[in-house]
């Protein structure tokens, strides 16, 4: 009887051990890594815009849709100054990838908001961002980026949807605002790996700039050309088209430029002044200097995972 009891107890212990091992093996998938994709915004410098909304209908990796993605409508214009929202967090095949595609929808979403991508102006008017020339209710924006999903590890990427480059005001047509051309829209979206990104932040001191708003623009070192950036570029005549990202200087003088890849950068400030129609328009680049001894604004270094503190002084309007 004792031998039978001992045998039964041994079987139970071994069964529990095998079950536990199987459970642990199931929790860790040696062929999968966790893919996290967030979205953020480099703010529009159009002061008439109250809000910009987009509907993300689908996400793709290397041209293939990510299964079970739930379409989302986001107030993208709220996701600035380091704020972001998670689009998806999912275990996917652990391997190297080379492209992320964002698919936007122009039609209604589950919340019955129509159109799917639109601008709300200060007078609460709604403007469809899909121009008739697109000829489709969906718009796919492919963004090349090489990254690898590692088994058992999380890889976090951020889509920076630069509204300043992506949305333009129309002088004709049925909508006062629309997306830029498809090629220009691809240049308005970038993807950053959070692990290799840093931040530039600080304050701006300025005097004698009444009725003026100031924006901070970041360029890769050597890529800023005032004659091009201040006069408009491309089919949609986009100002500051080559800037990596931008930030509006707040009323307390602060600014924040997150999600910047490691490297050397050139910082430029521009003023927007209210005209006779009570609209803020680009007025010119500002003469500036760093308050930090030895730091040049055309040679600002950004390191992964760190914040570069940069306080700037405007010493004359132009």
C-alpha cells in the first residue's frame, strides 16, 4: 500500500513538472518578438487649425497587412511635444523588416465620424483631407525603415506624422484643406526607433516680437538653405520642407523636440506674424544664439536616450 502511494505521488509530481514546463514554453515563443508601434505629430504651423483627425484603417509590414488590427480615428494634432499613442502591440515573427505602411481611410469609421481624415478650423468647420485627385477612399503611405524583431524582446517604433508637411491650405476646390501629393506625403512621415532617439528641449528668450509666434525647426547638419526653406518647396509649395521636425514655442518660452535620431543637427527659428486678415503667416528667420557657452546652433549633437538642453536667445528680429 505504501509503495502504491509513493508511486502515485511520484507520477503526480512528474506530471505537474511536465505541465509547468509546457506552460512556460508556451509563454515564450522562440520565433516571435513584440512589435510596438506608436504615433506622434510634429505640429502644424497653421494657426487657423483647431484640430486634425486621421483614421488609420490598416498597418502593413513589408507590404503585408498586420492581422487583427483595429481601425482607429485619432486627433493627431494633440500628439505633440513628446506625447504619443500606441497603434498596436503584438507578437510577430522574429526577423528583419524593411518597411512600414500606414493606410488612411477617407470614409466613415466605427464612431460614425465622416470623413475619416479631416481638419477642424477655429470656426468649427470640417474640411475633408482627401482631395478628389486621389480617386480612392484609401491612401497607403509606405515608409522605409530597417529594424529587427528579436525573440522574447520588445521593439518600439514611433511614426512621426508631420502635419506641417502633410496638410496644406487650398485656394480652390471643395475643401479649404487637403493632404499634399502622395509623394510629398511620404516625405512627411518618418519612423524612429525609440532606443536610438534623443530629445532637444529648452527655452527661447525673445523681445520686441509682439503679435508674433515662434517655431523651432531642426535640420540635419548642412541641409539648411534659407533661400529654399523660406520660399516653399515642391508641388504643394511647402515651407521648411527639409526640416526633420519642429515645435512651437509656448507662451512660457519652452519648446520640446522629441524622437530625434542620434546625430548632428542645425537649429533654426522662424517667426509668424499676424497680417491684416488676422492670420499668422511666415515672417522670416530669426537671428539667434545659444545661451550655453561653446554650443553652436548649427552643430547640435543628439545622443540616443538623452536630452540635449538648449536655451536660445533671439538677439534681433532679423
